[in-house]
């Protein structure tokens, strides 16, 4: 553990304000009590209660948000609303991700899906998540080729 003299106020401020760690987590990292950390912060003009909510950016649109410190630590990205979160996931994983989360859940009970696998609907009805209506392709590219040519065959279910 570091010596009290080795722990600078700047390091404590960086951990508390910038890294959004709690007083207890900062104390554990630097080897001081949380009371000592609190006193040092107050001495530097930082009142811990005022930092209960922190300012972060929306992970999709970049809008400024105020969130609880514990929630910021718990989640990698913060979003304004469900629409921004869904839009970010759609941007990362393609349009099929947004419309077939339920279909993936149904298929995963019968077949081990990989992240790159695409679950599609035989009858093109995204509301019909019956097992008989779902097919699986290796990736998005194979699925697009299947849509235009009818080949290659889906990897699941086999023999249909």
C-alpha cells in the first residue's frame, strides 16, 4: 500500500471526479480511510455529496446527461432514452439485431447461436417467432445472398 505522503490530492481527485469511483473504492485503492479521502476532497473544495450525480454524454447522440455516479460505473455507455440505446445497437449490429432479439432467444433454446449468426424469418413476418418460421445463417452476407438467390441453405434447421 502506498504511503500517506505518496498519495497526492490530484490522484484522489482524478479517481473520485474523473473515474467516478466511490469514496470507499478510492480509499481502498490508495490505502486510506474513506473519511480521510472525504476530508482531503473537502479541503480542495470538492464536496462529495455534490458529486452524487455526474455529467456524461449519450453514447449515441452525444447529448449531455446527468446520471447517478453508481449507474455510470455500472454501465459502459449511457443513453438519453431507449431510442438512442436501440439506435446504437442497430448501428453496431445491423438492422437485423433490432427486429429479431426475440427470434434469437427462441432459436437459442434449440441451437447454439454465435454472435455473427443471423436469425431470419421464412415468411418475412417479424411478428411470427414460431420455431417453424425461423432459420439461421452464418452471417449477414450469406443471408443477403439467400434473399436474392435462394442459396446457400440456412445452417439451421437442417433438412428443411
